[in-house]
């Protein structure tokens, strides 16, 4: 017959305590998320209607809908994606598949990590100086989207590099040994098996971009502009800035409106994240090795 | 050693000639002072315990040092009479040399695409041509009968032994003049090992095979001559029959093939 020693009993007790502690911390984490969502749905829910989504703001933004902001955010995100994804994926391919492990590569990697840490307001000022003034794009969707693209580039690079690195080295070596060039190996083996992971990263970037306010404030987003943008050189309204404006800058906005805007914005982000999670599940399901 | 580059139509006496080869990784030596010749169209065995430099030796032959960070090679390696470093296009060199790894690598492609890959990389697009190549290579690797009805299923999901034969079929699809095998039987059952060994014996008439093996009896069964590598040095190269019957030049070789260490 085995008897639990004093040490055994103490270990078991400590194990239980730590389990409780970690569970408690996890609950603390979920609480604010649940509260945010709950408050938004409760207070913003009544504001949501087809009319709210698809009409112009009226009466100095105290009535009417959010259509220009909604369309503007889509414009900003799409143009930012077009600018950042090719550059980010190409840079990640270079760093992951071609770059020798030398001082320059390490410096570039360091730069990427630091770029990710630059505050968004600094990106905003950079965008103002570089795109609005120096390149003479003016305050426009183009300037704002390029600012967003620069800001999210590190995210795309890191996500792409990570999904490239999930493809085993043995596959690459097998191809190289057959006489395949690095590019042939990337095209035939590495990219087809990393593409879903790359897409996941891109979608996460989209959700991040759609919520940014500071970088677009000086570079392309308008306070109030009751027209839909016609091209990338137009200014536009955006959801995030609109939320800021009607919450703080405009008097007599009905209380449910800012909550409604926030709810639409967060729904967009969550829908994107949902798609990204679905992608990942799909990817796990058809893993080929 | 002076070598005359081989003219078209002429067969070199030696498929591979290595002189004073030394290999290191990030300045740490892995293999040094290797001089040997591999005669054309024979199976050349390489035996030796782990970490004796056998795999590094193979990697130097097809210039994988170009793809490996920190790998340094000195000395000369001649393939069919020509220094591998004089090939301006190392990809063309690698196409002539098939490689089989210790752990089978079924690429995450269909069985068909695995075997057709090399031809496609070289620009063959015609389905009929590819069909012929795929069937011929799978037959020669003794895998055709098991997979002919499911060529569209994933190569990476075959069993270990089947994947290793798939790897061999893929190597054969390069139409190589040299086949390098690196401990191919490490993850393969004995029956499959015997089948692959029969395949290799047949292939000998068409190509030169370098067989690195951790099974000394496999070298005994297949190789005409065998090299013994130990801790980064070449101990000796001897006729296999002699090596296994007391004719080794070095007592360490005799001890190793008799199973006294390693």
C-alpha cells in the first residue's frame, strides 16, 4: 500500500492553488472584453439600422447615418493592403529564404521589430511630412493609406516570415538537391504551403488598420465630408476618426450614436478576426504532412 | 592528380574524384584530408559511426555548401572529370546527381507531382511525356504496383517505406548519372530495405551510386569498394570483400566491421 508523504500532499495543495490563480487571472482578462462588448451592444444596439449604415450624416453629425465613414474606412484599408502586402511578403521571403545570417540581416530584423514599436502618432507625423508634403499627395486617401501601410508593414513581415518558417527545411533541401533554384522551391513548395498562414496575417493586419485613428488624422481623414470619395486623391471620412469626433468635438450628439459607431467598427474587426480564425482551422484540416 | 575533362561520348573512369577535401561548419572542422576516387557505374560504400563526416562528404559533392550557412569546403571535388566549383550553374550540376535522405521526404504534393517535379522544373510540360517518366521511375523504384491507382493522393501521407521509394523514384526522375544515398534504410522496414537494395543492384549498370550506410552488412552486400570514415577522417578505401574478410589495411576498420565499436 502506498502512503502519500507530507511532501506529496503539499505538492498537491500547491498544484491546486496555482491552478486557481491562473484561472482567476484568465477570468480577469476576459472580463473587460465582455464588458466592452456588452456595453456596446446594449447602448449602441438601438442605433443600428439600415438607415444608420447607409445614409449621410445630417444636422452637423447629430443625426443620420455613417455611410461616408464606412466607405472611407474600406477605401483606406484596401489601399493600405495593396501597398503593404506585396512589399511585406517580398521582404519576408527575402529574409526567410534568401538572406544570409550576417550583420546586415540582423540589423534589418532589429529595424522591423523597432518599426513595430513606433507609436502611431509618430507614424502620423512621418506620413504628414513624407506623403502629404514631400510627395505632394496632399491630405488624401493615398497619403493616409501609405502611412497605415508603413505602420503595419512589420506585422505583415513578421506574420509572413513565421508562416514561411512552418514549412520544414527538409522540403526545401529536397528541392535544392534536385537542382531547383530558391525561387522554384518557393513557388512550388514553400508558398503553396504557407499561403493560408500569410492570409491569416494579412487579415489580422486589416483589422488593425481599420481601427487606427492617429495616423489618418493628419494625412487624409476628414472631420466632416458628406460625400463618398471618388478616388485615392480625395479626402474621406473614416469610422475611427468619426467616432472620436462625435464623442468629443460635436455638441448635442444623441448618446446612442457614438456607441453605434463603435459597435459597427468593432463588428468589422471581429468579423475579420473570425474569418482569420476560420482560415486557420481550415488550414489545420488540410495540413499535408 | 591531373584530370583531363571528359569529352562528349567518352565515359570517365571515375565518376567522382576527391582530393584533399576538408569541410567545416562555422570554422569547426567536420571532415579533413579526404582523397578518394569513385569508379563509374559501381556502388561505392561509405561506412562509419555517427559524426564521422559522411553526410558532409555527400553535401560537398553536389555543392550544397552554397545553400548551407557556415559550411566551408576546401580541396577539390571532380564530378565526371570536372571541378564542381567550375560549374557556373550549380543547379545543372545538382540535376545530374540524385540524392536520397535518411528520413524519407515526401514533398506535400501528389505522388504524381512528386515524381514529375524534376522534369517540370526543367521545363517539360507535356502530360504524355510526364506520364511516361512518372510510370517508369515509380516502376524502377518498385513502388508502381502499390500506388498506380492513387497517383493523385498526397506523397507525404504514404508510409515511411513507400515514401523512401517515392524519394528514390523522384531522384531517378532527374535521370541522374550519380545517385547519392544517405543511410536510406534508417526509417524503412527490413523487407522494403531488401527491395530497395535489389533496385540499387539493377541501377548500378546505368549510374554511379554512393551508398552511405550505418549498416556495415549493407555495404558488404552491395558495394564493390568501401570507404571507412572515422571522426572526420578517411581511414581507408578497400575492396569490400577484402575489408570484410580480414584484408583491411587499418585495425580500426577491422574492429568496426566486426562490430567491436561504433
